[in-house]
């Protein structure tokens, strides 16, 4: 499994993930298989089933970002992801699917569920994965940071807490930022 956290602000955004891959009873640490994938002006944090993440990372080309970011995510980006799933014979609507993405488009964060719907948080802090509860609790205790530097520190602290208490979270931390 995975823990991915993100914090957004009108001028910046930060996303961080652990590097442990857990399958059945096997723990794999792999910095060569990053959980946060970079595209132009966009990062996607991948959690859950490996196949949809592999398709997004290696077989999907994101469309050009245009206009209102939320409308673009819902009306353009998500439909193009669904087409990539279909083209690569992945049934994302199967009841057994278990994945989600945290998407950072410029400085805006979107939590995309396995039903390909979006969620946005009023407190502008996000967490997904097996360590989500630890991460959200730690984010709540630390409070909303005033700047990107403190957001980076908070994300690192939160992931360390998740690594300590969640058996499916571990390894090195990958962290990415966006500044206007």
C-alpha cells in the first residue's frame, strides 16, 4: 500500500509519498518505481492497484491544461484517463478495483477515487492510502502551514508518523512542490 499527502495554497502546493510497495505479504522498497509521477505542470500520486498507475505513468499522455483547472480535470483529464484504461484493457469499473490518485495541477489538489470522481478539501490538506488516518490526524495536529517550506516539513513529519504506525508505509520519502 501507500501513504501520499498533499497541501495546497493559492501560491504553492506540496505532495509527498513513501516508497514502499506492499503486495500480499511482500514488502518492496523501490525508488525506481516512484509513486508521484511528473507531467508538465502536473504531478499524480498513485495509490492502490498497480495496473491503473502503470497505465497512467507509461501509457497515458495528459491533454493540454486549459481554462478553469477543476473543469479541465473533470471534463478533459479524467475522460482521457478512462480512454487510456479502456485502450489498455483495464476495467476500472470492476468492483474489485482499489486505487486512487492525488493530482496536483499547478497549485490545486484533486483526490480522484476509483470511480473517477473528484473530491476537494476545504482545509486544503489531503491524504490517501493505508496510512491515511495517521497522516490526516498528524496534519490536523500540525495545522495548516504558512508557507511552502513549512508545508514540506509537515509532509515529511506526517509521512514519518505513517511509516512508524502503518505496516504498509515505509522507505524513502518522495516530495514535489509547485510554486507560482
